[in-house]
């Protein structure tokens, strides 16, 4: 029996700009036993600042049980085939300001 692999699917920015997502905006969550990243948004390089700001607001609305903990939103490079604990954090993008881009 051969194993059939599916082709990679396109991951789109959560700001509905139709660009490919390059970053995962997430917070470290735990219930005391399990730990994972709680994903707020997937973002392209142009929308990461705007979506990071939205994630900060969303985090303040989260209700937690007594055993749960939730860190502040962080920005990680979205790398196909890598698990959450392997993602590289990009703290320089953790701002509510939009990054400036030079024209190519």
C-alpha cells in the first residue's frame, strides 16, 4: 500500500487581504497539564501590526478557569511543516504600529 501525500494548501492572511500568511499571532496557553499556542490570527507581512493589535484586544476579553493561564499575544514565523514549539518568535513585530515597507 502506498501513502498518498496531499499538495500543500494555501494559508491566507486573517485580514482577508488575500495575501499568503507569513506569521502566526498566538499566546501561550495552559490548563495546568497541557500547553499550546492559542492562535488569534495568521497574518501576512503587511497586516501583522493591525492583527497583532486586534489580538491584544481579544486577549483582554478571554475568560479563564482557575487552572488556566494565558500569556500575551506573540508573533511567530509561520513555517510549513513545523510544530508550534519549533516556530521562531519575531518580537520586533509585536507592535500595534504597521511596519513600513520600502518599494521594490
